[in-house]
C-alpha cells in the first residue's frame, strides 16, 4: 500500500471534533506538503478509512459518537490498517490515556496544548520512517512474489547448529509444510536424490571450509514422492575472525527447464533408428557409472558387441531390410538386459541415471556399460544372455537369417580405469572373438583372467556341445568276478571338443554341475544309453544292463524321477535294464530325500548302485534303510589292495558289509591280476577296470561282446517291447 507512491504525496487523516484544531493541523501539514482529509469523530473516520486508507492518522481522544480509542481499535482490524501510523492527541498529564492509547494500537502520542513547531519535526520523522518501512515491505513482497514465480526458495545454513532456514518457497519446492521455517541439515540432505547427495555434501563442505561459491544441480524427492530438478546456489558469510559462519543462497526448481533440455537432448543424444543412446550419451552415462563404481569400490563391465556378418544382410536385402534387422536386434539385446536380474533395468523416467546403459555406436556395433558388479562373472552371464537372445532365427523379406554376435568384455578397474582404455580393451577382446570363430564373448587380458577365461570358454562351448553332437558315450564292461561273464556295462560320457580334443568328464562334469548344464547333459546320457541298448538288442545282442551316472544337481531336480520314467517309456527301454549310479556322498547329503526318490526309482524296477563307496561317510542306520542293490568299491582302495594291508582290510569290510545287507559289490579300477584274485577270493561280485577293459566306444563294445562270447543269440528272456523311438 504505497499511497504516497501512487499519488506522489503523503495523505493524512485528521480526526477531531473541534474545527479550529482541524484547521490548524491542516495548515501545519500542508506546509509539509501533506494532503489532508478531515473527520469530526471516530465513526466518520473509520468510514473514510474503509474507502481509502491514509498514510497517517492524527486522532483526538475525546469525541462524540465514537472516541479515539475505539476508532484506533477499529482501524487496526481493517485491511491494510495495521501498518498505518496513528498519532493520538492526549493531555500532557493524563498518563492513563497515554497507556490506553498504546493499548488501542497507537503508534505515538501528542500532548495538548500542541507545540506546532515540534509537531512538524515529529510528523516529518514519522512520515519518513513509515515510507521507508513501507517500501521495504513492498520490495520484500515483490521479491517473494518474484521468487515464487521463478520458483526460487532462499535459505541460510548455519554450520554450528546444522540448521537450514528457508523461505516459504523453499519448503514449497520440497513439497513440505509451509509452517516450517527450518530443516535439520540431515533432513535437508535426506530429500536429495542419493546419487546427487555426495556431490552436494562435498560442495557444501567446500563452501564452509574453503569459502567457495555454491552452484550445483541436484534432484530432490518431494514429500509426495515426485522428483524435481533444482539448482542450488549460495555464498559464504564470514565472522570477524574471517571464518565462514553461515551460507546463504537460493534453490531454484528448474524441472521445466530440464524437461525442455531433455527433449533437445533426446534429439541430440539418441540414435533415431534404434532409439538407443548414441556414442555421446553413452560417454556421459559411462563416466557416471565408472565414477559410481569407483566410489563404491565395485567393478563395472564394458561390453563391446559387434554383430556377425551384418554386411551380408545389407548386401543381400538392401539397407531397408538392414535397418529392420538392426532394429530387431537392438530390441533383442535390450530385452536380454531386462531379463537379467543381476543388473537393474534402465529407469525410463530417469535419463540421468541409466545403468546399465546400452548404446549403438556404429553401423552394427553396440556398447554396454554395467556398474556395481559383484563379480566379473556377472558380465559373462549378461554377455551369454545377449548371445542367446540374438541367436533366434530372423526372417526378413522371406529370407531366414541366423544372427549372432561377438562380444568383448573389459572390467573396470582391472582392465583400465578410464573409459577410453576400457573401450579400447573391450574392442580388442571383441576382435579376439571374431578371430576365433565369432558368436562368442571374451574377457580382455587373457593372462589375467586366463583361468576364468578358460572356464568360461569351456562353459560356452559345453553349452553347444549337445547340439553340435560333440558328446559321446563310452561303455566299460563289468564282469562276473569268478566266471568272467559280461554282466553289465557302465556308460561314461566323453566330450570330443573340436579345439581341445577329448575332454575328461572329471573336468567338465563339475563345470556342468556348477552351471546347471548337467541337467540336459544327464538326460542326453540317459537317452543315448537307452538308444544304444535298443540298437544292440535290435541287432540281436543279448540285452546287457547299463549303469548310468547321475550327478547331484540332476538327482535333486524336483521332477528327476518323472523325467527318467518318461524318457525310458519314450525310448522303449524297460527300467530293469537301467542301473542308476549315485555317489555315496550325494545320497548321504540329504538321505531322507534320497530315500524317497530311490524308492520311486526302485518301484519302477531300476537298480541302484552306490558309486565311490568308502570315500564318503555313510551312516549305517541310513544304509540299512536305503533301497540300494550294489556298493561300488572305490578305485582308491582297489589299487593298493594287493600291497596295503589297510586297503585290503577296508575292501574286506565293505564286502562283508554288503553281504550282510544282501547287496552286490562291484570293484572299480581293477588293473591287475592280483587285485582280481584278491577281490574274487573275498567274494566281490563284479569286476570293472582296465584289466578287463577300458571304457569303449559303442562299436568296440560290440566287438568285446563277440570276443567274450556274448554274441548274438535269440533274445528270449530279455526281449524288449518295440521302441517308441529308436535312435542310432
Ligand atoms: P566313476 O563313475 O567312478 O567312473 C569310473 C571312472 O574310473 C571312469 O573315469 C573310468 O574311466 C575310470 N576307470 C575305470 N577303470 C579304471 C582303471 O582300471 N584304472 C583307472 N585309472 N581308471 C579307471 P571317467 O570316465 O574319467 O569318469 C570319471 C567320473 O566322471 C566318473 O567316475 C563319474 O563320476 C563321472 N562321469 C562320467 N560319466 C558321467 C555321466 O555320464 N554322468 C555323470 N553325472 N557323471 C559322469
Ligand atoms: Mg560311476
Ligand atoms: Mg566310481
């Protein structure tokens, strides 16, 4: 209410019932260039103030209709009335009236008789200070209004009390109660996005300790959960000793500006074809990821992916189809990231925090950065998932393509602590893959990760081993310890790896166990054993039971029993021809579950052997309850049985234990005549080992049949029902 501002002149209201005093007042005021309106009593004055509020009121006390005290009280409750200076005119000795005048809200008082010269000074002073106070109020109000419009809150931070005082607008930006006027510093920081918090803390510390100016963008999470982008600016203030005693500044909500910027950013930072980030954005995101990884002492992985034979697609179908190919493949790569639970999928609402970030950086090149790895192996899992996902056949313009890719992986900080080095190294690793036949992934720095790399390569090859027909079964005969008659064979898997030659199961079975690949491999072994059995029977040989090794993970599969029975039925092999071999430690690791499953297998008619017996800890109590048929005496006891009394004693004990439980015994790894002699003398039932035969490929096994007189004979007792599906 700057009336004098609007009219250029101060306006006073003189209220007195005596006309002569009003006239004198008017004269005095007008000589000070103050406009005057007159009222005869309090009521008239209040009505006039309702119409237009004066800048100054001179109010007599004793008046008819409404006295000065009442008029002053009425004035103070009118809009704008609380700020107007009111001078009450009292008698000089009437201290009670003076007291009452102040209680009614008077600003000051004048004593009668009026000293006109003094009055002039008095009024001048009042008018000046009123004008100054008003203009200050006004400018504060304007500032506040401007701040609200611009969404700027102001604040002061006192380090000694750790309090942040804020303006209304500051709290509004935070979506908080306006009645607040201070935050605890900790609460203030709590509202800041966790990814920005450390930077804000660092900037505040810099200001407080080194007097640096503050200027930092940060995201806050409002009370209602909405996220706002803000800019925090501030200055330090010093005490007499030159120490920063507080900071003051502003916080501006710049969300709208950010959104507009984001739109522009999107145009500049994304690949229009695949909608993936381009190289620029990738750089920014990757730098952030590396920074975060460095702070949290985690590893990060950079994956460089190059599609194999993309040029071929472009050449055969043209660029149009090539574009669609790229679009589909980037979708597949993206979905591999969503599939993985190792890394959080990108948050679409939050551009600034994309981890992992996948970008298209060239025609058929993609790059991915993922932070917070617990282990480099996580990167391998992601890489493998991408390869698996892009590998699905893709038909374009009626032609079928089999896409694949090559991925190089560099791990931060081991393979480089800056983005460029990591990109270069991942690229090198990628070329490494290309050179070695594509469609795979590789870690950079083979020497450093040689063991892991070897394992990973083995694993990725093992995944393909079944489809590539690289697995083969060998069969090792088991003969009667006394007559030498061939009574059974043990199926032992072999892997003919094109690069490494024959790989021993002792090497890859544990790996298959670890990765879960043992489940499909185990089924393959069982199926192949069945098929071999059928084909030899179909060729007229006597049906010989086949022992099949089952590993722990496979056995513990919930539907293990069911899958075995389904498979046997499909292959047309009666369960009594299959002997399930489980190691002693496997059975004992969860004896109760083992008993349930073994009973089911047994009920189907299968035979159960305990492999490597003597190497684990069998509880005799359980052994008695287990539905088993055979104990296989481990090779380690057999090998020294002829020379070592201890081993001889162990073997004797096992055989007598088996006898008392009415179980058969098979001695493994029998290599010499002496061992054979000892074992048969002790009453061991079956002999298996190099002394009889090494594990043989199927064709050689048939020769062994002929050699030992197991050749073709009309199959009567062992005749089989026709197979549902007989393989080769
Ligand atoms: P295992 O079941 O105890 O098999 C016996 C191992 O002893 C076989 O090794 C066999 O070749 C070897 N062996 C047999 N006779 C002699 C001998 O006189 N002297 C010597 N030094 N060794 C002999 P292999 O084939 O390398 O298999 C090693 C292990 O791998 C097996 O031990 C078995 O635990 C596992 N395995 C093999 N095939 C399969 C399979 O199809 N599935 C599963 N789950 N495991 C398998
Ligand atoms: Mg075995
Ligand atoms: Mg064994």
